[in-house]
């Protein structure tokens, strides 16, 4: 896979693009993320991968009472502009994705990576205490990461949105059972197939599998915590690539997807 990266923008949204050709995969992050979380996966995905930032996190857009509606509207605009075939949404980014999926005419499928389904997990003690609240919020979700990898990740996150961490966690943690109920209903009625990847060590995913939502929704587990795209990028890209290949084959769409099987590493 080519490792070249092209940085560009569409309005307030900064985009990092890897690869070329088809299919086109759009990567959306969730609550408090850095685009670099997706870099290693994007290098290994088939076709073209666009990583789209959250301009509220960076401070390019001020948070308003309509922040979530506006954010999702912006994502939909960029995804239509890039003719996205698939969305890889991490955590609450998967929630954003399912809410805009009907607005993306080119969309063929959706991957929800470690969606928050259960109780939140934050560490009582941090691993890099000099980062304060940011460390306490991330440490309990990254226990599968070696220290060096975690240090790089938290440094990336601090540079991306560190000054706004309190605002982000105050407004963006999903609240209420109705949030999950709404997501489940949208998944049940989705016009495109969905793959859910749950983390076996993710505090958000310990509640168990999603209920049966129809044959168009499939589930896999990966033996990692909440950020497997950083702790196990080859595992995530392997699952995603093989699922995309199956969808492409079913709809008869031309692509550069490789169906060559790869070792699953810590994928289960």
C-alpha cells in the first residue's frame, strides 16, 4: 500500500488522504480524537482513505447549541464531495456515521469500530500524569498499549485538542439509554450493510454483543481495547479489508480490494 499522505481542506474540515483508486473509505473519529489515530490503518486500507478531522476539537469551529447537527452536516458534505463508498467510524464517530448514512448517495457500507455500548471506562490513576485530565480520560481505554505507543498517542491528542478536553468530555459523552436505542433502530433500518467491530478489552464493549438487528449487520471481536486502530492497526485493516471485499463482490463493484487472506494477529 502506498504511504503517501495528502493534506487538504474543505471549508473548516481538514482532510488527510492516503492511497488512490477505489473504493473510497472515509474515517471519522469520535469523542476527543486525533486524526493520527487512523494513520496506520489508512496506509493499509484498499483504495483511497480520507481521514476527516473534527473542527470543534481543533478550535476551528466554536461549539454551539447545534454543534452535533452542524458537525454531522459538515461530515455529510465532505463525504458527498469525496464520493465515499464506506465509512470507518470509531467510537462515537460510528454514531455520527449511522446518523448521516442516508445522506451519502454513494455509500455502500459502514464499519463501526468499538462503538460505546455499555459503561464508560476511565482510569483512577493515569499513565502520564503530566497530561492531567486528558491522561485520566484516556489511560483506562488504552491498557492494551505499550508505554511508548501510549505516550505517542496522548502527545498527539494533547496537540490536537488538549486545551479543550473539558469542553469535549462535558458535551460529547453519550448520555441516556435513548441514545443507544436510537442508534440500534438506525442500524436496524440501515439501507447499507454494517460491520460492528467490538473490543474484547474495551470498557465500553464489555456489556456484550449488540442484539440481532438483521442479516445486514455483522459483528466481529478484536482482542484490544478502545483504540485498536492504534494498538492493532493491521488487525483492524485486515477485518475491514476482507469485509469490504465481500460487500464489493456482492454488489459487483470494481475495486482494488485484495482478497488475499492475512494472519489475524490478535483478531478473534
